[in-house]
């Protein structure tokens, strides 16, 4: 893919999108080859304790998700290890799940930093190109931690395919890591768009509405259903704009722009605290940080920011 193609692709602007690992799916069922990669001196390993990523202080004010062999052994025993892929420099990359009981002792070590994945992405605590692989590692390792038993027969499962599958030891069923689609949409009406807030948002923060895609519906119909349920709005045209891996714990956000067929908003107050039409001029103030009431849009890592910018700054329409 050329740089020009990537620049045109809005998904590249979202957090967790920059993942340059070559996943080498062809190697996953070759345990001898993967074991050989695991033992190479240039192999690097990312670690997650429970749900908390472990970062390596590589210099003053410098953090990295990657550990050498020796550093990894000092972290504690692995509950699971997965093969993430090959880095651009040709070095193998793995992910390692540690027991959550290690969070406290590891936090006490000055050469380490333990914090949640959202903060790491939001605050830019590690180089941008490391955020995507960390999201990949955490999503798959989380899945292992939550799928120790077979959904079919209840028997214990074990990891297979270099960490990309779980196998039931009782009935033989194979289970694969899930990615759950969520639609997130900027609903527009001419020169205004719908922004809403949940009570857990930071004060003054307004964002797009969103919801899980349900079995048996298209992405477009999920946008229409969620817009009706959350805001009482009927929707005409729906258009895809961008997507974002969202490893909390294992979603893919599908970002759309949608055309409302009416003006009257009826909010679902069990989900939303507030919401209304925002004229483009007001959205521009929110993006620039000059809104008179201090209202704001989500941070750049969130796909909601990508959607709002596409409409307000670049003139995208449904
Ligand atoms: Zn089973």
C-alpha cells in the first residue's frame, strides 16, 4: 500500500489502527517454527498482567511495550503466550499473559510502569506504532483469560495455533478469538449534527451515538435501529467512513455518517444524559477548544473525533 493510499484512508487516523506487524497466519500451525522464532535473540515480547499492560522504561521519559528475553523472565511466569507476528525489521513479536496477582509487585519496580490501555493510547505514553500491537496483544490475551472453558460442553480448553485458537480437551470443539462489531454514527441534518453525552463522560464532552450490531442485521440497519432507540430519529442514507480496533475488550468500531429524516429528538435517558443538534459553527468551536461553555468533542484517538472532523472540516455528507 502506498503512503498516498494510507493518507486517504481515514481509519489510519484512529487510535490502535497503526499496527505494522506482519501477522504471518501461515506460521501459526507450525509449532516448531514458532518455537524457533520465540528463542531468537532479537525476539521481543509484550506483557499484560490481568488486563493491565506492563511497560518497560527504556530510558529517561521513554517507555516501550517490548521486553527482551531476559527482561521477560524477570516479570514472572506466563499463563499464555501468543505469536503476534513479525516486525518491520524482521524480528519476531510475542504477547505474554501474566496473572493479575503480579500487578502489585510489578508496580513497585522502578524499571516498569503499569497502567491501563486507554491511558497509554490517550496520553501517547509509548511510540504510536506500538499502540496497535499492544491492542492486538491485549484483545487476544483477554480472550484467553475469559475462555478457559468450552462454550459447547463446559470442558477445559487449552491454547492452540500459537495462541489464535482454544481447543476443548473434552469434546474437541475449536474456539477462535472474537471481534464484536459496534456501529458508531454521526447523525446529520443539513448543517447540524447530533451529539450526545453519557453521565460517565468528562464534563462538557459530547460524542457520537453508538451501539452493538445485533445478529441478523446489516451495519446500515444497526445504525438505523440505534438512532431510533437512542434518539428517536428515523434515518435515510447511511455511509461508511472509517473503522477502529477497540480492544475493550474486543470490538471493532464501524464509523458511519447518517442522514436524519426528521428534526425531533427523543433521547433514551437510560443511556444518555443529554443530546441535541449542534450547528456546524458550534462544532468547529468545540474542535478548536473555543466553545463559550467549554463544550468539547472526543480526543483524537477516538473514531468519534474522526467522524466529526470529516463532516465539520472536510464537508463529508451521508
Ligand atoms: Zn467442549
